C-alpha cells in the first residue's frame, strides 16, 4: 500500500515543486509558462494530500478511538493544518501557501513508512519461509501401487514414499528404509540426522540419499512446522514491558509535541511575524516530533530476535520470556532427559588383567546384541558409538533375574549383576571389585562380563550425560549465572552427574509436587530463576519459574508450560537464549535513546529558536530528519543479526 502511494505521490509532487514558489526561488529559474500555471501547485498539492494524506488521517482516527494518540495523529494534524492554511491563502487569506511543503512532507512520510514495512516484513519472513518448506504433493503408498496426491489429502496412518532429495510431506515415523535427513530449517543443526525404522521425521525437512517409507502422524496444523509458525507468530504479536515503555514514551512525546507546537504558533504570532511563517513553524514542530522511530524501535528488534531464534532452534512463545532471560541469576536444570540423554550407556569399563577395556565392551555388546533390555541396548549403543563392531551371538539365552548368556566367537559368555556371579559361583577381586564399588556408590549399575572360569570385566552403566551439558554449564557460569540441578533421582546418582558437570548445588529425590516449591525458595531471595525441563513432572516448576524453558524433545505438557522451547534439546541453547535476550535489550535501549533523544535538539530548531541566526528547519527538512531517524533505528535493529550467540 505505502509503495504504490509513495510513487503516485512522488509523481504528483514533482509538478507541485516545479510550478510552486519555493523551488524556483531557491534555484533562480522561472517556471515554464503553461495555461493555468498558477493552479498547478494547488491542484497537485491537493491531489497529494488526498492520495497520501488519507493513510495518515485514517491512522489518526484509529489512534484517537483507542485513546492512544501518537505518530499518525501528529502527521495527520501537521498535513491537515498545512492543507487548510494553503487553501485559505489560495482563496485570498494573507500569507504564503505551503503546497510544496505539504506535498514533500506527505511523500517523504510515505517513503518512511514503506521502508518501515519492508524492514518488518523482512524480519518476520521466517514465518513465510516455514510455510514454503512443505511440498505441494506427496507419493502415497496404496497397496502395491504409488499415487501422487496433494498433501492436503494426507491423513494420519497413511504411508508415503519419500525419495532421495525430496522434502518430507508431513510429520511421521519411518517404517521402511534408512537415510539421513537435513533438519537445519527447523532445528538449526547443519549436520544431517540419521533416520531408520522407528525414527521420527518432521514435515518440511529434506531427505538425503536413501528412499524411506514414512507413516504419517501429523498433517496441517498438527505438524511441527505449523507449531513453530504458531509460536513465532504469538511471540511477535505479544506485548513486552519494553514495548509498553515505548508506547508510553510515544504518547508523552505526542503531548509534548502538541504543546510545543501551540506555544510556537502563539509565540511567533505574538512577536508580530507573518502568520504563514508561524503556521510553517507549527507544522515543522509537529512533523519533527512524530514518534515514528519510537514506534519502530521495539517491534522491529522483537521481530528480528524471534525470527533469529526460530532459525536457530530457539522458539520464544512469549516475548516477556525473551525479555526476562537477560536478568537471570539462577538456571535450574532437570537431570533425566535434560542434562542426560534419558537412556542407558556405558560410562566406564574396568578390564581384568591382560584384557583391553575396549575388547571387554565389544564382547559385552556382542552378547547383548539380540536383547531388548534397556541396559543391554545401552551397552550395544555405546559400543557402536566407539566404532566397535559387535558380531551377532549364537545360542542367546535370557537368565531371568540374573542376566543373559550367549556364545560369542566360540566362547560362552555371561553378563549380569551380582545375582549372576552368585549363580556362577564367581568372586570379584582387586581392581574389578573397586570398579564395582565405585559404580554402586555413585548410584550406577555394575554389569559383570564373565566366563565360567572368571570375571572378564566390569561395565559401569548409567543414564548418559549429554556431551554438550558440561559446555552448557560453563557458558552459563561465564555469563554470571548460578547453575542448579533439580531431580527426583537418588542423591548418589544426582551427585555423580553434578560432579561430572561441575554443578555445585543439587536438589535430589524431589517429588514432582515439591519441584515448584524448590523454585519458589530459590526465588525467595529476590533472584531471577529459570527452570529447564522436559517431563510432565517438570511442568509445575516451569510455570513457577520466572522463565520456563522446555526441552523440545520432551512432552507436550512441558512444551506448553514453557516460555521458551529448545527445538534441538541442546542445553547449550539456554546460554544462547540469555545472549540473545541481552543483545536484543541493548538494541532496544539504543533505539529508544536515539528515537527520543534526537527530538531534544530537533524540536527547538523546528520551533525557530535559532531563527535570529538564520538556522531554521522547514517542514520538508523536518520530514527528512524524522525519516532518517527511522532509517537509523531500522538499520541498528538489523545489526542484531551480527551479534554472537
């Protein structure tokens, strides 16, 4: 809208300037002699007022209805006064008409609004880009045949074929095939994620080199992309304390501008100056004081910050959450599923004399290869992560209450806990006994690998700490934030994980209903507290905290309770939220100071305080300065994209 009106207003302004009085006098030329030349400036100036000024008048009426006069009110008042005075002079009233000033003012204001709308649209473009990620059609598997259907026709339970290089048409679960999927547009993670049977995939992500069949679990508004777009939209439309401050400042500036304008008008009339000059000073004051930049200072920063967050896997559900993050003093982490993976893994291996710990792990993984027990799967997964190839066993047998046995590479091996050793009549001594005691004292499981002739090694199995958790703790501490662990797990287990991560304060064996009480106690001293969690039992604590941060891979309840969602489930992103919040706040403060500060100098100049020395600001120059202030604010907000997170 502003773009079209700007170009039309510009085309109408040119003849207004050419056949007016201001430009010929300034450049020393005589306008071309054409029939009705004296009527060109009034006619074209009126056309500019009707074409471009209508936008501002309509906006002013909206502000007045909302009892929140601001930028539109000042602009509408300025151009209406200039138009009315120019009509009166044209009809015979004494003074100099302001047709050229009016046309130039409206045109420049339209240009400023066009620039503003482009900046906001570019900042909010993440929402549009998300919508473009989903393909238009999908290949649905119908028995023995394939059919191309619009994605709108997909239903939960449908089986779709996703070929190499294609976008996944909907959220789903891989049923056949193996591949890797690029999830960068959703999580911000650049490395492709391996996917096999049972793995979840997100609609809009890009399939790698393998063909897979995916069972649809979510379509339309129920997809992850739709949820992300919804959260980003909510964040950009919600109000923050900083925005409220900017609105109050804009309202105050409007009142000051009106008062200054009336005083200016009265003062110039009182000293006996030409009324046309007095009206010109009034218009200049109203224009220069327009809180245009103030209106842009906060929304643009918020739009950019939420879009940056969404592109990096940080979803802000409420702008107040992002604003609160900069003031955090304590971050409380849940343990299981947040600082740890929530799955078993081998954290230590002790081998009998003459054996390599890696060989012990390889043999144990081979024995447990066919087992579905969670600890067994953790042993196999740990071996795979270390690149140890486990040969499938022979004669696998589960030993209820004791463990399992199998033949591996011609050897009969056993794996299990203390009950297994008692069953085999074996004893543990020396370094293996010490390893078992260390595991048990830390609340971890000690799994023995043995033959009938003796124990080969001890594997310490525990909930695996995320490799990125230590870095997350270090980053937060470098930001001046205390890190606390809050868990329902055993004290020994919690302290072992806390010790590994360098966390000094631990609340363990805390029942779900008491987690919120712990958060209240931490807040009791006036400190700002964030809670990071993933489970249903974390939801009350997430709501109680000053800032609730939900792990994206967690439950829907936790995600809904959080103010911020970590799509990548990476605890390091908590520190990135703090960094983004602090950078956003700096930009807001800088913009507010500039937007309000330049008026301290500009309004007196517009009023004509320095007129005796030949320094005055015309309405057109005032419009340029006001628009330049808006451009500066917009450019400064864009610099947020370069801030390190």
